């Protein structure tokens, strides 16, 4: 993961490096650092932990210089210590890196044999020493970088500055995103365009294998090379229109809570972009034909986006009668998948940058399959790569654990399945269901009207070590999502099972100390789910049921019921998602964990 930034300017850069890093902290927050060239030396400031620690350090020890690089780290190689914090540097060169140098150990062994002394445990440091050695042989920064890149395997984005060339900043991209920002008297590098947005919205997205050499001496010019052919290459320059204001918590105690409460609005925005409210017909305008007899939907995603995709399988099969397969992106790309010529690939991603999902997208594209990306971040790698895309209109999601982006994905996927059903004429109730979908924002608002029961439950759950979730149908993936949310932000161990699957093994986990959270809407499977709940209650587990059946009760020593709005099989998953999000949030709140930036996580997963 990690976020990187670089600025080449006539003005001081340190403050803006920090400002840019504050918009990249979603990529990792284990440590942060910046380096500039000042008075003919490479000067660094680095701190363990969040960016605030680096800001405090800079308050005490400011940094001059008008060329610099910065980094916010999600640790891969080497623990999150000061010593392993980027930038890594010798006397001649400093580097920040996002990604993994897969052959670093071999390169390190060679360097060690040649007497190089390493100061960190990182893979990045080999890059620094390789460039340094080339510079010592009198090679130019361009050649030193070119020769070094040829030795590296893996995925990376790099930003590099040179003590003896304070008018040069070099960026390189292979596998990890990197954007060049262009101004008349300044040039920038960033892991995304948002990081650069307050300074410039004129950007150029670097492509695989691109290296950009930026120079101040020639009046802030840049040349892009491709590292295989090393030939200058033109890349399109885009003029973006990104919001530049800081996103605030708006009076909420955490971004996550704000984002949970934003869902009625974000769902409404997303649904109204897909459904004509007056005619209750689909407004989806995609040049994809879903009517073919032999088509198959292939949904590919990771994490919460994978759970949204699992939910969508029920909709595509039930309403559109299309065979639908769902794969984890990290597995799909390495399992030699059979790709059919009638397959329609849908890649679901909040960030649009997840490495595994992006790689799967490239694989499907290379095989000539139809590719559609459902993404929340406009101008992300996936929107630029897929044949077609639909945006989930959730707006910036700052809390690391996905909430409003997840429900927006559900909304798009459900509308898309109904759009496919309309094309295939498999049901004659499409407009009824689209109408039902339009009621979802109101129902979610009802769930959030009074959160006191979630708060009470959160206090109870904050004292537990393990939690089990169950659900059936579309609520099985919601149970998985509920368990993931709880794990992510409260660090409580949680597992989710299809309700009917419990007795095939997991019921052995049931004991008096392990609460069961059952998603039990009053639907066609209600009685079956009730029996599963009873089987657990009989074995002494505390029971928490989320239901819209006011009469439902279970005979057991500890019983909690949260009564939710009346649901239909189509809209239940939205209602129950809001409930499990609140349970996770209040449990974490009572445990006192870092809700918005939980340990070990990052918002955008750009390593395999
Ligand atoms: C969980 C969460 C992650 C992401 C996963 C995929 O709260 O946010 O599980 O869903 O890392 O990320 P995207 O959707 O950006 O591809």
C-alpha cells in the first residue's frame, strides 16, 4: 500500500508534502516521512505512527528545500519503526516507494557482498543503494534509475531525489499507481490525483513501465519514458474537477459514524442515477447485451466488495436467470480460470485501485472479455481500464472500514440485475422491484433513527472475545460483512456462516461465552432460521437477533432482540447491513479502538 508524493518547485515544499500526505493517509498510517534537498544535503524527517507525529516533529525541526518527496507507510517488509520509515536515503539519493520489490533479497545479498551497509529491513533500501552505486560510477540520475529499474521485479511506484541534482525529480511506475501533476512553475507526483488536487488538477496518469523525468532547470519540463524501450512517449493530460475542501467529520465522533448516517443520502444519489423515479424504469445506459442465452456473469472483488458481489449473485440468478460466479480477485488471477466468450466480467471495488482486482481486470481484458467496473472513486485505475464503468455515488469514504461505499455497491448491483432481467424478460415485476429499491434510503434512515439499542449491545459485545453471525439468502453475505466489520474495527474475533451450514461443523464453536448474532427477517426461510437459532440457544450461547418479526423470541438465558423495519427479500440486505454496521461501530466505540484507522489496515490495498 503506502502513499507517495513528490514536489519540484521554486518554493519551500515541506508543508505541502505533509498536506499531500494527509490526503494519502488512507493508504497506510504505520509511519510517515519526508526528505528534501537543502544546502547540498539530503535532509529527512521521519516518525513512527500517524502523520500527526511527523507534523509535530516538523513543528520542532522544520525542513527547508524546494524539491522533496514524502511517504505514508503500510508496513510490508520490516516492522513499522522509525528506522524502516521512508524516505530511505544515502548521502546522494533519497527514495519513497509504494509496492513490493519481490527480488529484493537476491539484490540485497549482492549488495551486502559488495560491502553495502543497510540501515533498514525494507525491500526499498535496495533501490536506494543500486541507484547510489550507479551515481558513484558517474552515471546521470536518468541512467542510474534506468539501470536500477531493469534489475527490479515486483510492483512499485517510486519518487526519487538526488543531492547533486536538486533540480531533478524522477518518478517510476510499475504496478502501483502514480500521477504526474502539472503547473506552470511546479511539478508534482502523487499516488493519486486527489493528493495533488489543491495545487493542480492538470494531471497525467502514468502507465505501466513509465518513468517521468522532471526538471526545474529547463523551466519545469517533464519527459515520460517507458522503461522497456526507454523512448520518450506522450501520455494524455487530463483536466480534472476534483473537490479540494477537506472532508470533515461534520460533528460526528468518527468518519465511520458519519458515513453510516450518510447512507440514506448516498443510497438515494446512487439509486436515482440508475432508476427513473417517475417511470420506475432502469436508467442504466450500458452497451452490454445481457439477453444472450449463454451469457454468464463473473463478479470479481476483494473484502467487503466481494461480499457485495456474493449478494448480487442471488439477484442475477433469481431475477435475470443468469448463471453468476463470484471469485475473490486474489484467487481468480492465479487459478488459471476458464474464461468463456460469453462471460460478462464485473469488477467491484470501492477504491478502483485494489491490486488483485485490477490484475484480474487486466487478465479478463487481455482475453477479450467484456469488462465492467463498479467503482466509487472516479478517475481510478479501474475506471480507466475497464471497457465500461458505473460509479457508486457514495462520495469520499474516509473511515477505513467500508460502510456507505458497500451499500452503494449493493444498490448498483441490484439495479443492474434488474436491468438485466428487463432485457431478458425473465420477470414481469421489474418496475415493482425498482420501486422497492427506491424505498431503501427511507428504510435505512429508519434503522438509524434510534441507535440506543445498538449502543447498549455494543457495550455488551465489547466484553466478549468471539462472536458468531448467521444469515440466509442475501443475508448470508451480510452476515459475512457484519463479522468483517466487527473484526476490523473492534479486533473481536467474529465468523459468519450460512444459517443452514452451522450444524455441519461450526456449531462446535458454540458455548456460553460466544454470542450468536442472527439476521432473521420474517421471510420465506424465517422458520428454518429460527430453528437454527434455537439449536444454538439450546447450547447456552447468548442470542442476539435482528428481525422484523415483533413476536419472535427464543428461550435462553441471554436474549437480545433488535426490531428492524419490515423488509422484503429485495431490500432486507440494506436494512440489515445498516444494523450490523452500527453493532460493529458501537462495540468498537466501547472497546476504545481506533475506529477510523484500525490497526494493520489501509483503505486502498495496492499490494498482492
Ligand atoms: C472492509 C474493506 C475491505 C475492502 C477491500 C477491497 O471494510 O473496506 O475489505 O472492501 O479491501 O477494496 P476495494 O473495494 O477498494 O477494492
